[in-house]
């Protein structure tokens, strides 16, 4: 069921398997396996849904898995660090 839904969603977006795989940052063969086997864990469903702007999450619990949660926290920390560094750069430029 999931594989068929994924296949239909990709086709509905007008993407080839190669284009969809590139957007996901995976090999085309991996995407083909997902479409044929349809055994997607919740993290994969979240990743695919975000990257391809499709809904594979209707049966996924509202709470993200621990791995996804940790990824979100790490990403938040990375963005905060990047912004802090940019602020320091700007302050150094304007303060001489």
C-alpha cells in the first residue's frame, strides 16, 4: 500500500524516479525498493513527505520518532550556531 501511494505521489508530482531520488538524496534503486516493498518506517515517511511535499503521514503518529526528534534538535543547534557566528562577523565589521 505505501509503495503504491509513494509511486502515485511521485507520478502526480510529474517527477521521474531519478528526480525524486535526487530530491531525497538517495540512490534511485533505494527509491525503487521503497516503491516495490512499501516498508517505510516513520522517519522515512517524514523525510519523503517533506522532500517531495506529499502526504505519506496519514497513518503516522503525530509524535516524531526519537531519531527524528534528535535530528531536529541538532539542526536547530546548527542554525543557532550559524546565526551567532554571523552576528559576531557583523559586529566585528561595524565595530571596527
